[in-house]
C-alpha cells in the first residue's frame, strides 16, 4: 500500500497528501489487523450478527466518512484534530478521473484545432504584402516584459504539465525512478518560478491595461469572429477584441492562478488540507485554460499570421499589416505622421550597412 | 594622406597599457555608456555607443592579449584587424566623439572610455585614417604655429587693437615675469575681447605677466587628431618659451582642450615635469579674487547659467572656480540639471568642430544642449572655452534660439571694481 | 562513475583552471604596464581610486533614469546572486567542506529562495534586454551569451535540485558550475575581479585631476 503511494506523493507534492500519508503510516500498525479484517468482514458480519463490531465503530470514527469532526489533539497545528480527511479521496478521484483525462483532451483538442487551422487557412498573409514602411508598436520595455512573462510562463507550464501528466504519460516512458527525479526537479522549479510569474503579471498588467479597455467596435469584431467569418478584416484599435479578451483573461485568471499557487507553495498560513485541495483544483483548471489560450496566441504569433511577430521582436510592425489588422490604430498613426521607412528602422536597430547618422526617430530607450 | 595599415597597428599596439587591458577585460557590454553619450541620445544610432567606437582597439587587444583571441585567430575563427576596419571606424572615432568623457563617468565597471578613444586615435593617425579637416589643422599648427593659421603678425594686430581700446600696454617677451599667458587662435580671431579682459584684470590686480612671441598658441591639434609627435612638438614650443623667459606660471586660456594638452598631457608628452606651473585662467582669477587682489563690484541680475567645458571641468578638474566667480558677479546664476562633472558637451570638442565633414552631425547633437537650455528657460549662457562658445553660437543660430553666449573672463572683467559701473551682460 | 568524476577530479580540475586562469588574466593586465604620470596632481591618486571603487556602485542621476531597466535588473541579479552564492546553506556547507574548512552563518531558507528569485528576475531581464536593445544587440558577442547562458543554467539546475533529495540533480548542478568555472577566466565574466582594476585606474587618474569620478 505504502509503496504504491510513492509516485503519487511525488506527483502531487502537496503537503496535505504528505500529511495523510504520515497519518496512515503512524496508524498502520494499529489499524492493519482491524482495517484489513473490517473491509472483508463488514458485509458478512453486518448480516450475520447484529451486534456492532467495536473495531468498526472505531474505524468509522477515525475515517469520518460523514464529514470532518475535529477532535482534540496535543499536537499543535492545522488539522491536527482530524485524523483522516475524507475529501482527500474526493480530490484524488477528481484529479485522476476527471482533471487529467479531460484537461488532456482539451489541450490535445486545441492542438488539433490549430493544426487543422493551419492546414485549412495556412499562414494568413498580409493582402497588400509586406512593404518597406513601418509603424512603431512596442517599446523596448514592453517587449522585454512580454518575453519575460513568456519565458516564465513556458517554464511553469512545462513543469506543471510534467507534474500533472507524469503518471499516465511519463512513467511508462522513463520509469518510476526517472520520473521521481524529474518530478522533484519540476516541483522545485515550479515553486521557485511561481512568484516570479506574479511579478511578471503585475508588470504586464500595469503596462498594457490602458490599451486593453474595451471600446466601441469591439463587439462588431466579436460578432464577425475576428474576421474568420466573412472575408473581410474587421477594423480595430491598437489591440483587437480577441487580444483584449486574452489580456483580461490573463489578468483575471492570472489572479486565481497566482493566488491558488501561493496557497499551495506556502502552506504556512494555516491553510487546512481542504483549502489546499480546492486551491489545487482551481490552479489546475485555470492554468489548463490559460495554456489552451496561450497555445492559440503562440500559433498566431508564429506560424499563423504573417507580420504578427515583428512588433514584438523589432518593435516595429509592417504598415500594411497594421492597416489590415489594426485599421483604426494604423490610420491614427498615419495621420500623425509616425510612419517610418525600413532603412530608418534598421539604422535604429544598428543593422545599417555603413553610412552616417540616422535621422531622428522614435524614442526607444529610456524605459 | 596615404594609408599605412602596419604602422597604424603598431601604433595602436603600443597604446595598449594596463589600463586599456583592464578596461577591455571588464566591459560586459551593458550599453549604459550609450545613454551618457550625446551622439547616441540625440540620434538613437547604436553605432554611436562609446565602447563600440573602440572595436578596432578591442579586437587588437583580444588578438594579442587574450588566450581566446590568439586561439581564434590561429584557427581562423575570427578575422584579424584589417585596413577596412580603420576605414569603417574613422567616422565613429573622429566625427562622433568629442572626448568629452561623460561615458567614462557612468561606466558601472569604471572604464575610462575616453582615455581609450584618445589612444585609439594614435593608431588611426598613424594609419592615416583621419578627417581632412583635422589633418589640415594639425598641418597648420606644425608649420604656421596655429591650427587656424594665426601668425605672430595677426596676434600683434589684435594686441594693438586691445591696447587702443584699453589704453594699456601689453607686455611682450618680458623676461622674469610671473605669468606667461597663452591664447587660442579662436580667441585671437573671434573673441579678442577675451585678451582685452585679461589685460584689464591683470592690470587691476597688478599681475606681472607677459606674452611670448615664440609661443602664444595654446591649442594643440596633436592631441585631437591623436599624434603624439605633433602634440609633443606643439607643447614643446610653449615649454621652451616659458623656460627661456623664466616665468613661474603659464596661464592656460579659457579654451578647453588646450588646458588638457598643456596641463595633463604635456609633461607626459615631453617626458619630464615642467620647470614652471600651469594654471588655468579661471583658477587664477578665482585665486586673485580670494586673495583680495581682484576686486569685483556689482552683480549682474540677468538669469544666467554656465556651460561647463568638458576638458576644463570634467577632464580638467577646474570645477569650483567658475562657480565661485559667477557667484561674485551674478545674482541670477542657476545650474542646468546636468552640470559640473556631468555636464553635456556642446558637441564640438575633441576636434569635431575642426572637422567640416562632421558639421551636420554636430548641429544635430546640439539638440541635447538646446533641450537643457529650454528646460531651464535661461537666455544667457556663460562659458569658459572659445571653442565651446563658437559651437554653441552656431548651434543656437541653427536652431533659431534666443540665447546669448558670453565668456566668463569677460563677465568678470565687466565687474572690475575700477571699471565703469554701467556694465551689464545685455549691453555687450 | 560519472558522478565520481564530477564530484572529484573534474571539480579539482575546474577549480585549478579557474584559479590559474584568473591569476594569469590579472597578471597579463599588470604586465602591460602603466607609464607614470608626470603632470603634478591636484590630489592623491590613491584616495581617488578608493573613492571610485565604491562610488561607482551608485549610478549617476541622468543615466539612472535613461538606463533604469539595466540598473534595476543589474542590481537584482548581482545582489541576488551574491547572496545565494555565498550565503545559501548548501553553498556554505559545500564551501566549508571543500575549500575554507570553516563555515559561516547562512541565510534562512526563505531568504535564500527570495534572493534566488530576485537573481532570476534580474538575469532574465538583463538577457532579454541584451537580445532586444539595439545597443546591446550590436555590442554583444557570442561570449556574452555563453556567459549569461551558463550562469542561467547553473542557477536553474541549482533551483531544480532544491529538494536536495536526488544525487543526479546535485551532480548536474555541480557539473554546470564546473563548466562555468572553466569558462570563467576566458570570458568577460572576469569583470568580477577586473572591475576593481578598472575603477581603481580611472579613479586614480580622475582623482589626480581633482575630479570625483
């Protein structure tokens, strides 16, 4: 029994689980004869002899199948009055039978959908073609914090997925020994980078919140499915409805992710096991949702759309791309004369092939 | 000018000392020096990053002083320094660096980048990759005695004019005087009022002084173009003249790089300490004023600010004297946000103003000074360097600004206790 | 087998390369020589060197504004790395056992974790800045990225081994640290030591001129 629990403990790495295990180990010598017999004998003995078995009563009290009854204990600590938390089994079943398979199907489904998208739509081209005129889109600071949160997110997603799907997917591949090592590494890495993600999320939120407030026209964009329905691109401002929604999802869901993560990673603020279980469930559900959304985000930025990545790497996006995807913003930039030529951009970026000073351009540094 | 790559490499090699080796070893390419350089801040062109201007020298150091460098060259992994590199970097080394030294103040690991650029120019000069404007100026300095072609006759004419205006007689070649004054060509040609002011102040403070007919030129194109030989020759003339006249002090004029040349580089160029001392005119005026020999009266009320000439203040160490003096003659003196040892250069130092090719860039980076002045809102700019002054005036004209530039020594002279009380900066 | 190699011979080898290489680098700097300054100084160079050694820890106002991302991230990284390198309990134990022979008070676990997090935030931001800013893009060489990358990997492997329960994870961390030690003397990571020379030389020269550099 206890051997089978080892990978499980490594996978979940939750203090509550450890505590249950600890209780079991402590109680095992005492309970083994009673419990083992109880399981096999209960049915027969109930019918055969109406006299209740005192061991069964004791077990019932200990097991607390009808809900938690906090007893008294000399041991100071959260939950020390509860010998066995019955919800632990509920949580375990949810994790094993619902969370892992369904979230797996969801992520696999998203990947499949994106693959289908790619094969049906291909890379969405800029109709007018990429030109040599550019618009300044993201400052250095904005790009830095974007890639900062991106790298931290990817690391957390990877380690989190290892912890979640390790038992069904990785143990068959690398064995229990290998996985226990990988799981320990993932758990430590995940815990250490968690708070870093919180910092990154704050930086992102405060930097981009203004441009993500919903405005007129966003609903139209949504109704037309962001241009997927119908052949036309739907005009939008600096960010379109989809991007705004992703931002707010990240912001709101991010709070849950960070909050539940902190509950899990610092079990020192009097959280009971039940709190930890709930935190784990919400952490898992929200992160899987976020990973699914981010997969779409990565798809558009990489292979899904021509010209979409440039703004986040060079800081400048193509004018034609902006006209087609962020028409209102592009129009305003053009009216204000903010269009720059490709050669100006490359000299700003220090890629000019000789030649003296670059003309005055956008203020890039100073962030 | 013909190009001699081998000679350039040899010269550059000889410039690599412990300091340069430590500096290149320490640089982590953080890019902060760019933020201190007006050529970068005003153009946003990353090639103007100060440490990037040192790529040729860094590569030579790497080739010769580091294990990896030697290894990579042997294996053909990296290309050795070539003639083309000199050609490519010439503009960065001469047109986009005024040797102002601001980058050297901000480097987190403490690298003196300016020190290295000064040395790198030795290699470029030896290889023959120098701007024509500076070549000509150096040539004139060596043959005629002044980068602007000012001869003794020109000076004498200017002095006669000064004597007529002031009624004083200017002592020439007086043996045993305490002080020997030097001037920059720019002062002789464009700002003779500086000479006039010096004459009046010295007369009022009873200073025993003279001008040498053998060496009156203070500027030194040699240190701008990066030629030790030329610099040594030019400094040597002053040293010979001063030591033959037996003066105790030689006065460096307001001109900035002249001070660096004669005060800090000179003894190292000629290889021995002088038998006299160098004193900057501002140091002398401040000293006279503190000793009570120079009596000043009246305060100019016009709000004014001070443009620190880099070579006098940041690279020269004359920081407090101009402020002391301004405090004695002006009530409306305000500092710019970045001042003293962190001032912004006018854009024309280090030979850039003598380099016609760089004019467009120089006027562009003048924006930095314009922004500083506009932020302060002051219409009168005092400075203490003839070169800064002319560069500032050109920039102000180019940008259609309403700012007047005046020399500090003249401002002090206007407040001489004996002088007419009606002086004010606006009347100049 | 590999574990023994990493824990024994390779550790001593990398330590030797680091020590000898570093001393050789410092020697090669000193060997280049400095000519004596013949210009009469305003103030002593020694005081200037000493002052500059410390004053450069405080950024100048103007550059602190323009380059604040570099400065903040730089401070986070360097302070965090310093704290966790010398004051994390496992490191104190390791250094005491292998090098010094004596230990010193270590940070509590939470402070160790916080310093690691700050160091990671700083390093990631600095690396991204290096990749994205036009100036640092232009300046950065392969060496800069190898150096940053190795430091990152050492820190990451260290954080993965935090449970201190798996020998292979400890060995991975140690192995990467050894690679870093071997790479160190050949790279601009040398600034860890040479910055003292740079600041000293500049401070002395500026001090002689009477300027607080």
